[in-house]
């Protein structure tokens, strides 16, 4: 490689861990260019290739970005009253009076990628989760834009203007299809008392179709709707030659458990027969701060799958606490996590659609857990936002377009329970099909 093809970033900071973290995501994960961070000013000034001066000093060499100061700090502190402004159609913060760009994209990216603001939650929702209404992105109207990926594109464009011979690779858009299996069965495997209780509720509420369906399923005259939805999901992906993820909830009892009375052996057999599928754990409601329970559930599912090592997870109810949940997942041996999303609002919780590694701000270390930002969840559109199927599809379509624009990953989250039934009485099945094929076509 020619040394002049390298991007030099000059920084006089002694500790460059945070800068390295931001730079790796912005350049190596996004535009795709080899970067060298150096502290020697003279070497920097002699470099003829693309370069960025990340310092307070105007060196009249390279793209000048003035540091905000966050990346030179240690530990975590609350940063109040962050001003968000617009510049050339970009949402920006950490404003700087000098420099070629009027804000610090490296510090701003670090703030979003690390979920820095979530170390200081001002209020939680009913499930103890960080409230999206408290997030900087939500309050300032850019939650549905992957701003970190946009800033990466901005830096690429600015460098290309100054260095026409610079070579930047564009990351390719990917569609990652995922499903949370909270309830493998709608009627079966519930036990006699629970099944009778369900029948009585249907009778009292005069839900005749439910009663007929329930009886037919128990008499094995028709398949269980939730299990049939799982089989349909598999067929759709096989026909499209598309792999996918299934996140399986293992806890049986409790208000937010699986609601099966005993281990559903038929369901376990089904999971073991799947191919082109990554089966991951859906750690139960209380595991987000309970590492012991997390490890027990992981071992249990691994045993069910035939001692297969689990590498992927997504927390039930998207219930997480930074940094403890990610620390616990690392300790349990997980390599990938798909929890980074808001239950009540679609979009980009960490400002990006590109996978990145967890950074523990309190310890100032980069972890080994790869975080896949989840962009939209079916329940968010259906229940929390109360959108019509038509509005839901348009929302999904816009989010796919946002991901494609900067070469990000569109990670969708659906539940088999929301895809049960026939498309003539469940319009969200059609929303899934249309958005599924739209996302696949965007990959081409």
C-alpha cells in the first residue's frame, strides 16, 4: 500500500482510545479507508495524502476539526444543555467556532455510539427502560436518521474535494431479518387449567371464532396459529434464499414469560431442524441486571439445540441498562447483540445503522460484543404508535431508504404472534411481505 493512500489524523492527545473508537467506526466501518492516528506534527505536515488535523491549532494542512474535549476525558460525566443545530442539511452538535466543519463529528459520534446519555437516565418507562423522549435524537427530531453514518459520508466528501485521488470504499447495504419468539404456541402446551381459563374468557367475551379455533387446534384438526406462523416465516425466507435470526425466550413462568406449562419438546425439535437460521437467546425480562439468570437460560437453550454454542442475543422487551447489560452479555459468552432499539420509537438509538463494538465508557475500554442496531419493531408500529398497516409500511420503507443511503444494515424485528392468521384478517402479514421484498430489492 502506498503511504499516501493512508488517511493521517493528527491529534496531540495522550490518550487516543476514544478517538480510535470513533475513527474506526466512521472510516473503517463506513467509507472504508485505512487510517493512521499520529501525534508527531512534523510527520503529519509532510504527509501528501488525505489528512485531518484534529487539534486546536490551525496548521493550514488537511481538513481541520477542532476537538470538543469529550474524547480527551476519562470516565463519564453528565453533559447538560447540548445544542443541536442544522448545517448544510446535517443535524449536528458539539459546536465549534473554528475549523473547516462547525462541529466535532468524532466526539458527537462517540456520544451516540456509546449511548453516553443513558448513563444518566432522568426517567424510565414502565419497564425500567431509558425513555426515548429523553434522548437527544428524539427531542431534536433526528432519531429516524442515522446521523453518524451521514457524518461519515460528509467527511468522505470533504476529503475527496481536497484529495481527488483519495480512494474510499462505499459500504454495501444489508437487510437483516430477525424475529423474537415470545410465544411459540397460541393454544397448545398451556396445561389444562390455563387452557380452560382461556376458553372461559373467550366464552364471556363472545369470541366465537377464537373458541372454534381453540377447539380445532386441540383436536389437531388445524395447526396452532403461532407455530404455523413460524413455519410460514421459514418458507418465505427459503423461497427468497434469505437467512434470518430467531431469538427464543426460555423462561416458562412469570408475567412476561413464555406461558407454556412444560418444555415444548415439539418446538425444540423444530428449532433443531432449521437451516439457514441463526438461533439466538431472547434473555427473559429480569436478566438485564441478573447475570446468573442470563447464563442459566443460555445453557438451557444450548442444551436444547444439542450443545450448540449461542453467540447472539436480544433482550426481552428490549430491556437493557448501560453498561451493565452489555457487560453481562460479554461475560456470558455472547458475541453479538441486537437489543439497541427503542420499543416506543423506531429509528437509530445509537445514531448508526452499521454494527459496532460496545464501548464501556466507565472503564474506557472497547468490548468484544458486536452491537447490531435494530431499526424497527412490529409492536412499535402496531401497538405503541398505533399506525395503520399502510402507514406502517411507509414508515418501514423510509427507514430502509435511510439505511441504504449510507450503506447501513436494516435490521427488522417481527414477532410470530403478529404474523399469525390469514392475510385476509391480519393486514400486517401483507405489510411484512411488502417490506421484506422491498428490503431484499434494496440489496441488489
